[in-house]
């Protein structure tokens, strides 16, 4: 069945809220609904998400959308979601609240896995280091601290897969999500018996893994009646929000990278074959585009540090004014450096103790210098990831920029200048939802494959060239950024 | 001649302006006049002061004072001044503009002297390192770049001595001023023939050196007619503003230190005998109180960094509000450190390349954290000087606090807590002028000696005890401050 004027439903289950968008097959958004939420934080270092509440919120999002555009035009559904671990019982109900990526309870278990499995094998097979939010570490924590819940567990899942299960009656996960588990052979795209054994996870409890655009099932009759979505339209496997945002940026060509620049920057280069970083500094994932991988990872509070500075130090939310002040300062901020790592470093340093800093302050610096240093520091964080990718022998010839930072001319130009690479600034505001809709369009048969859908739905963007006259200056700034970052990390934690 | 109800005239020739105050022998100020000025900055790194213009400004200050209080009550005159080098010809007229301490033109000459004389001899005899503002370096620059002016020079002087010459017809300098020259044996309190020889300065051009309270001469008849000051009343030798501020804080007891806390903090401990720092980190001066020396020196932009932050980052001049915010933050600013050295480090590191920093930033920090970190960083800068003094074997049992920072309860308490020492917060607002008036009171015979005059004229102040419960925390903070400072200095200059 092919609808007339079909629309694609892209759903994004984010950390601080959910969004549902309807896109035309051109990529143009025609309606949007959103609801804020926050993870429950029952203890320090703990974070939880109520999967049933997310399911209810999804119903309200669809109800709101239906008030604007008739949902019978929807031809396919895709879901993007924050990384979570969710245990389901034999009936498909949650055994415990979902544990999102913010949660840090499994630190000891992550350290144990890192030791037991060893960096070599983790990098080679799992494509990343151990970390508290990885499902293998979380499952180990549950085995030790919630043995009864573990006993009742039939399936190891995610909030996204739970929503797909409710929509279609079918349970599966997607390759990018599985890539984060520390149980998955990222190169071969299958669960790894050895890793599962070391983590004491019986393969019988792991769901099938599908490529992101694969159809998990059709919308159930009961769901169709409640929501107005057509029964039977395909729901695809989808993927994690960071990966789907790179897809929403059009990342389907090896040699290209995407920079998803929000509170944090997520930077991934597209690869035609798997490439693992033996140091574990970079993450390798199966991409949402079948036959491809991505190499890179999430960084620190790049955009988040600017927001923090504006609201809590400068006492303003007039970001346009801050931008204008920063634009008047010369590249290099007259010797002022900012390390924006307010919550520790992730890719490629993975140092949770790292903190933010302004270094090189003089009496001549003004608020505009601090703002510009924040933007340049964010760009240096991205350059560090790109540098690590290139040092592994991969190409990065163009960077697709999406997310909040793409909205600022100055930020985009600084990114291009600091990276020394052309930036293609994409117009999409909800890149993860667009990525999910691209997958839905493929699942609905509107395009032959993901690259074709991405090309049609993401547009050309605006090309911003790096300015050669600032290259040497920013090379100096980046070298100083690295020196200062290393010096401060060596100086140890501030009590 | 003893006047009825005598007053003491204390004049302060500062960097950014001049002040003249009349004090009662109790130390109570009864009238004040002030005029702003700024050094002329003819080239980068150059600063100049027109001695004739300062003489004219002094006339206007006295005229303004005379409009408030009859100057015939004045019993003695003392002058405090910023450090300057001024060449006088045979008629007592300036050969060139005066070169104040801000001037950096003699950097190469300072480096030459440091090499030629050597750190050992500089420390042992001159009581300090070479620096561009030291008269020996400035004179060497003049010999090389202004040979004709050097040829016409009859006396090597200062702006303060020039004013005393105009007031009395007598030329001399004071022991603390001479201590800064790199030509003076600070321990023996006399010009050093060896240092003079190495700097090519003929001893015949050097003025007599007197103790600060010594009477240089009496007010001339012509000056008396023009100003209303009584003819013949004593004008004392006076001293540099930093040293006289410590005297205005009551620093005349070995075991005591003074912290003159303004844009920068000047910290000196009082000694009963000379003690030199072989590393040259600390400065040793003949004190303005005869028979005593002071050990310590000027620091960096302690108060200046707070003013800079308020005006140019937080965008406020409501220092009381900033103080209230900072007072709500726990000691240690929740892991945020500030290095306030916006213009480089002076005592005891002498690193002109050092810069300011905020280190340890997290998303949880607010403006109050940054403000408190600035105050704690300023206190750490002072503690570093006190620590160096104590490591040389000298006692510091109480610190007299004067200057702008003395006006804030929070700043004074943080100083006491970080130092782990009782702080005596003195009420005087113009400590340098009070120091000059104390010397004038001794010169006028109102007191038998400087300690007696200082005790009578400075008052008891308010004693602030360090809080034992914060001692361990601030020891940690100070250790981290040192580590971070060292790490950043090792990381090299930011381009």
C-alpha cells in the first residue's frame, strides 16, 4: 500500500524530552510535537527512566501531531533514542526502570570488565572501552545487586526497542544500539559469544539485531485504533540518537564526517569497512547505513559550556549579543584558551576527572574574549577527535554540521577554521528525528536504500570553507590547547 | 616652635593620582584633597611622568586643602611616592621625564645586570633581583640611548626627592627608596661601590641617603608664601608608597607582617636585622622605621582581577552583591581554583609570562563560585609570600591588613583562613599617606620614634582569627593552587 502524499514519522526519545516530527519525502518537516521530561535521579550517580511513562508520552505526542496533520498519511515510522538498558520479562513488561547513559552506578563493574576483557579485545571486538553506561556493565551490576530482577529477565532491551515492541508486537534491536553493548562484535555485526560469556549474559536473552532501516514489524491494529496511524505501516529498527543525527546530517559517504553540535558534540566519520582504535580512544559503531561503520564518539560540554557561561556567569541569554562580541575578537582570543570539559572528557581521552578552565587571562580580556575562547575550545575538542580519526589512517574531507551550533555563523566558521576543513552546515533542526524518518522512508519503500533517502531528505546545506589566513594561528592555538589540557590533567584533581 | 593643635601633612604621589591628607596626631584624618593623573605612555612598554606637572599638582592639592583647614597648623610634612627614576641637572631641574615603575624599556639592561652581577651578589647586597624598573637598569638604558642627557645629569633622584628639594632646597633620598636601586647595600644601608661600578654610575651623582623619618630640611620662605604652610616646618625623607603603607598599617614590630591589599597585594614582614632571600624571590628593604628591615614584596593582580571580573565579565560594579553571592559558597569554591595573575607573577615567582586562570570549572559553578575563587586565589597569592618568608626562618604571627580588600568582611576572613593567621584589619583608607604623616610626626618631634608614632596614629584595628575548622580544607586548596600554577607555567606561553 502506497499512500498519496506520504509522510514519515521520526520520533526522538532524548535525554531531556521527546519529539515527534512528520517529514515529507523531501525532508521538509510539516508538523512537530514535543514534551519535556527528565530522568529520575534517585541517588547520586543514579539515573532512571520509566519506560511505561515514555510509552504514554509517545501516545500524547502522536495525539498532538494528529491534531495538526492527519496521521493516515504516515507511510513509515522510525525511532531515535538516547542509550538505555531495559530488562523485559516474558510478557514484554519492564522488570526495572530503564537505566539511561547518564547513570554511573556500574563504575566498578565497568572497571572489572575493562580488566577482565582487556583493552586489546575490547577495542578489537567491541569497538570501545568499558564504561559504566555500557549494557554489559549495567547487567553485571543488576546480577550482583538485583538478582531477583535478573532472574525474571527474558530479554535485554532498550527503551527504543520497548516502544517498537508496543507498536508492532515484535522485539528486535538495531546494529548501532548493539554496538554500544560490549557484547557485540562490531566488525562482524553479531553478538559475540566470548564477550557474552565474560559478562555472564546468556545469548538466549539477547534480541535479534537488525540493520537500522530493517522493518521490525507493522503497526498493530490496536495501536492504529488508538493513534490514527495506519495499521500495518512499517516500523523500522531505528537507532541511537547520536548515530541517527549523523544520518540526519547526511552522513553516508566514506571520507565525510558529521559533527552533531549540541550540549555536547558527537563526531563520527563514515567508513566503508570497520576500523578499531586499539587505544579505545575512539568508538567504532555499525552505522545506521547498512554496510558502513562510523568512527569517532561523543565529546564533552562543548555547547553546554557556552550555555553555562552565558546563564550563570555573564547572566544573559542573549546569545546573539554574545556572538557579536565574540566576532569582534581576533582568532586565538588574544591568548585566552578555554577547556570546555565541565563534566570530564570523553572521546578520545575518556577522563571523567577532567574539568573546564579558562587559561591565559589578562586585564585586556573582555566578555567577548571568553565567549570566543569557549567557541574555539569547543572546536579544539572536535579537532582532537578528527585528528585521532586521521591518525588511524581514515579520511575526513568534509564535516557535516548539525545541532544548535550550526545556527551560529561564527561558530560554524570557527569550526571550519580550527579544523582546517570545509564544513557543510545543514539546515535541519531535529537531526535525530530526521535520521529516524530517513530510515522510515527506506522501510516504507520510498527509496531504494539509506544513501538515496539521506541524499533526498537532507539537502545540500551551506558550504563553509576554512580560511587559509587563520590556519597557522589556529594550529598554534590547538597545540597550546593540547599542552594546557595535558598539564592540567597531570596536575591532578582539585579537591 | 610647637603649634597648638598640630596637624601632619601626608602626601601620596601614586600611580593613578595624588592625594594630600591632614592628620591629627591621633591618626584621625581631618581633610583630604586628591587629583587623578596618569603616566604618559609614549610607546608600548614605556611610561613617563612629568615631574614639573606633579609639582604643579601638589600646589593645587595644597590650595584645595587650605580651603578646608588652615595650613598654619601643619607641624610636619612627609611624602610617599610610587617608585620612579628622575635625573636632575646641576640647577635641580629634570633632565628627562621621570621613569616610573610601570616602564619596561630597560628589560635588556635588567637581564644584563642580572647576568653580570649574578643572583648571589644581587640577593646578598642589593636584596632583590634585577628588573626593568630598577634605577640601575634604567640608568644603563639612559647611558646607552640618551648619552647627552646622561652627560648633563648632576644627581640621580626620584620624583619624591624632587618635590622635597622644591619644598626645602635640600636634596636627599630615603633608605627604602635607595633599597630598590640595585646600587645600595641594603644590609649596611649605604651605596655599594661595587654595584655602582658594575652599573657605571659614579657615586658623585648619588644623593645622600637618610632614614625615612629624618628631616631633610624646612619649608622654604617662598614655598610658605605660596602655600600657607609655615616656613621652616620639617619635611622628612619619606619613602615609597608600598613601604609607607605598611607603616600606615602599623608595621613596626618584628614577627608582624602587613598586607597592603589593593589592585595588587604588597606583603612585607618586619625584621629586626637584614635577611636576604638567596633565590631573589623575596625583596629585602631597609624599612621606613630605622633599625628595621622588611622582607616580602609586591604580588600580582589580586584585587585587580576581582575588579576586572566584575566589570568586564559579570558586567556589574555591585561588589556588595558579588560578596554576598561568594559568602554563600563553601570554602574551596566546590573545586574551582582561580589564579589571579592577570599581568604575570611578581613575588616570589617573578614570572612576567604567567597569566590568570579559572581551573576546575563544572556545570554546578555559579557566578558566586567564580567570585569566591578570585578571593581565595588572592589569598593564596599572599600565602605564597608568607610561606617564603617563613621558609627563610622569619616569624609571621599576625598580619595587618589595609587597602581596598580590608573593606570586605568576607575578603578579610578568607585571608585569615587561607593564611591560617590572625589578621588585624586596620581602619585607615589612605595607608601610604598615613605612613608619610607618621614620619612627619616624628620629624616634627611629636613622638620620640617611629614605633611610638605608628602606635599612636594607627589604632588597634579589628582582630580576625582564622577558623580552625577550615584549616585542612584551605591547606588542600593551597596545595592544589601551587600544583596548578606550576603546571600552567610549565605548559608554556599561550600564543
